[in-house]
C-alpha cells in the first residue's frame, strides 16, 4: 500500500475528506456560540481535552491492541511539567508563550514515553496490561515520595495569565482557553489521523493482528509498539498540558488509577475499533460524568454497568451501534423494523428505570440519607422503606424482561431481513469504510451477527 | 533476634495470603488465558460476605459459606459473561472483568457503605499463640497460615491425585484433545474460574478481619497480586508461590527498616557532605527511608525483573 493512502475514512459519508475536516473545524469554532459562556463552555473544554486523551489512548488500544491501565501517567506527568513550566514562565525564567505550552507538554509526555515505554512495551497482551498497571501504581505512589515535584497532597497550582499577551492573546477568559483547546484538538486529531495512514500506523495494525507475521516480514513488533507508545504518550502529554492550563492546578489523582480507568471506559464505550470512537466516547463519557454525578451518588455504578453491557453486547461501542444501524436506516425499509425497534427501546427503558429505582432506593437505605427517602418518578412516589415501592419496581423489571424476551426474536428477524437486502450502493459505504481493518473487537459489527442484544 | 523472627513470621503470613489470591489468579490464567481483573474484588466480596454471615450465624459457618457463595458467583460470571465474549479474543474478556471489578467495588459500597465495617477476629482465636522474648505472635496469624497451608496442600492433591485434577491439568495444555476424549472443557473452565474465585473469597474471609474490611481493600491487594503473578511468571503456580513469599517478605521487612540510602552508603564507608545542614534540608532522594519506599518496592522489583528477565521467575517464554 502506498504511503498516504488510507483505507479507513473518518466518517461514514461520501463527502470528500476536506469537507469533513472543514466541517469539524467549523463545528469547533461554532460550538461556544451554541453553548454560551459558563457551564456549557466548561463542558466543551473538558470534552475537548478528553477527546485528545482518548484518541491518544486509542492509538494503543484500538490500533495497536495494547490495553493500558496506566495511560493517565503520561497525561498527568505532562500536566505536572506544564504546571512547573507555567510557574517558571510566570517568574520570567522560561520564554515560552502559554499558547505553545501544549507542545512542551507533548515533549514531556514523549520523554516519559521513551523512559517508561521501554519497559512496558517489552511484552504485549495481558502482560503489557499488568505492567502498565504496576507502572501507574509506581508513579502514583511516587507522588507522595517526591513532594518537591509533585507538591505532596495538595498538588501543584499555577496561573495561566502570565506575562504580557503574546500576539494579543491572554487566557484570562474561559473562551480563550476553549479556543486554545479547540486548536490543539484539531491539530492533534489531524496528526493522529495522519498517523493511521503512515507506514508505522499500518504496520501497527499488522502487529496487533499477527505479531509473528509482522516479524517474519522484517518488522520488530516490540519496536513498533515502543514507537507507537512514545507518540501516543506525546499526545497524552498535550491533553495533560491543556488540563494544567485549564484547571490551573494538578494533583496526584491526575496520574491515578481512576483517571486511567476512566479513559479506558470512555474509549470502549465510544468504540475502540473506530477512529472517531474515542471522540464519541469523550462526549458521552463527560456528559455522563458531569450530568449523572450531579443527580446521583451511584453514578460510578451506572457507568460501570453501562461499560459491561457495551463490552458484552456491543463490542463496537456506540459508534459500532450507529454504524451498524446506518444501512438499515438508509435502506428505505426502516419502517418494517421501526415498531419492533420501539418495542425494544420501551422494554429497555422499563428495565432501566426499574433498575435505577431499585439502586437509588438501596442507596437511600444503606447510606441513611434521612432527608431524602422519597423518590419521584413519573408522578409516583417511591419510598425506600416501603414494600409496595419495592414490589412495584420488581414488577417493572420483570415486565421489562418479559417484553424484551418476547420482542427480541422478532426484532432480530426484521433487522436481518432488512440488512440482508440493502440497496447495493450503500453496502460498502458505511460498514467497512470507517472501521479499522480486521480488528477483532469490531468483527461482530459485520452483518449477520447476533450480538445486538 | 525476636524482631527478626516475628517479622519473618508476619511476612510468611502475608506472603501466604498473597499466594491464596495469586494461586486462583494463576490457575484461571493458565486455564483460560484470562487475567481475572476482578480477582481482588472477589477477595473483597469474600470478606464482606463473611462479615455479613458472621453477624448472622458466626465466624465458623462463614468460613465455609462465604467462599462457596463467592465461588458460585464466579462460576456464574464465567458462564454468562466470559464465555459469551470468549470468541472475540482475550481483550474483551479482560475488559469485562475490569468492568466487573468496577461494578463490584461500587456494589459493595452500595450495600455496606463507604466506611470500614467492624469485621472482627473470632473470640476463640483472639489471643497470642506464643510469646518469644516478650514479643507475642497473634494466634489468628497462626490460624491464617494454617488455613493457607491446608489450602495449598488441598490444591496440590486435587490437581495431581484426583481425576478432576488430571483432566484440568490436561485441559490446560491440550484443550482440544481433552474435548475429543469426551470431557466438557467449557464446564471445566467454569469450575476452575469458580474455584479460583472461591480461593480468593477464602482469602477474603481470613484476611478481611486480620487486615481491614473496607471498599478499597480489593484495589490495595489487587495490584500487588498482579505484580506477584507477573514476577512469578504468568501461569506458573510454583512461580506464584515463590513470588508471593518474596513480595510478602519485601513489603513486611521494608516497613520495619528505617534506613535511608545515605545511611547505607555511609555504612559502606562512603559519606558525602553536601555542605548544608542535613536536618534542615534533607535531600529528596538520598534521605528517603526504605520504610517510606515500601509501597513502591514490589513495583520496582517487577520493573527490574522485567528488564532482566521478561518472562518472570518461572514463566514460559511468551508464545
């Protein structure tokens, strides 16, 4: 395959690539106009940073088949470095404008990638996963050992409004920081997409699928993994630098297990088999985190269960589900599926609300929040200590399961009937085009498979 | 002298506890090629269930029932979760167990709250086993070691002497052949997974009251267990045993040593003066004591070992 030619497309459309990229750029520029200042803008900024982080993580997971439990190490250490760099720049010792700090963060991330990657990428597969876990624990434990660099328990705080504005840009307002993030998001996305088209990116897929064969045609799998990890750590460093600029402080949790786990969850939920998967995952993940954590204390549980359901029933993630339903949506026969689809959704919603109600009632019981024992759902008041409420919830769950079991075979039948007779022009378009070739995790999104529930 | 002996016994006790966890993990890994990320969560579940059962009917029934319940739960996870994603390769399996660890951790908090629960040592074992030059060794530690050793012998006998054990051993290396001979390999995998989880549960029952039963206990011991499995060599039961004792020793001895790197160097006749008053400006690296570094040491050991010997102490070469 000649360099610069990509078999996968960014989006399942027939639009030329330049249009897609221009659309992405325009969306980034226009987004704050829709969200307004304040909470919406902070959501957008966080989504942007998580997108870069997720895309860099997916270089390892989706494209390289390397499951890392410690990717936050690179973003976190990059963030620490940038916090110190900002402080030095504030003291006049470092003549680098804030706008270019992410580049420095990327360099820091790559440096740590060179250092740690040498150890972690010696092995692939499960051992790689465990070494990254150990490394993450090591770095996390070190944050308390070296308070000079890590700032101990409190972390390192910094200030992004330093010196005189360079090119008239200072970062006193949130909107300026958003555009800084958007700029680096666009640059990083383009760079990481370009990476998938480079010979290294292509051979990385080969190493993922069959290391022995890659080795026998003259590539060293260990070296390919190492180089990829360095680059991926660099992009993680960029996202870490942006978070240091955005939050103006870095603490030990930024290198911790929770952060590494979150990006794994988001990426898989979005769909690790697709280039845009982590971006979808970032949007869903940040929205889930921010919205759910406002509403309920059990949000970790919901995210975890959602993740397990995705792994179990939809290995292609949300992107996989969307892509799988595109040919059906476009086929014109969608009306024959629609009733069953709606019935399925209704059953799932019933089960979902019953499960959520029971979880919340249990939380009320065990954490003894005496002030809020009553829940209001669809005009019905549920009380954690009343048997009637529990029976109603269990009844809802049971009827949801019953409807689901009754409807599922008919839904699958209708779905496969439509899928097997698509209009010929659309067949190639969406399914294979944005999928990264031959990834085991996405095989089940091919037609005829029964993993969709 | 008595300090050394008691420390050694403590480290042996901790090492055996680690082995109870890593034995199940290693068995499951060599059988199914799956790293059970939720292994330490089953350990935690064992401790919490034992707490709940011991509140209800006492410690001794809990010692039997909690591992059984955990084992059944593990078998269910294998049957309805792992087996379904098995054909997509190992990564979805690992992801599923990762999600499971996350969910179990949350469920435990949901049911038993975020604070540690008062899961206590049974009254009959709440004394000292012996006193050695004025330092007493708790009877419960002795009981833990006894249970762990009994379990070790039981596994050994089960694997080498019983028919089931022989089939399991054969299925580890030649699953197709075993299947061709008419044995139900997926069912064996379910048994092994359930059994491994039950072992973790048993470790939780006897470890939960010796250490502390709280929602983070799984994560604390979990990553150490993975280190043990990697250091010992993935899939090697003997390696896991040696690595468990080694890391148990390393962690227990390290917290008791209050020497810094500088002290060691001056013991060797090397001394250096940095010109400033050391007590006012301790150097961040040279004045770290071994005790302070204790939590980091297993991971350092793992990394050093992986650089020198990537397949672990007794592991097979990566296939």
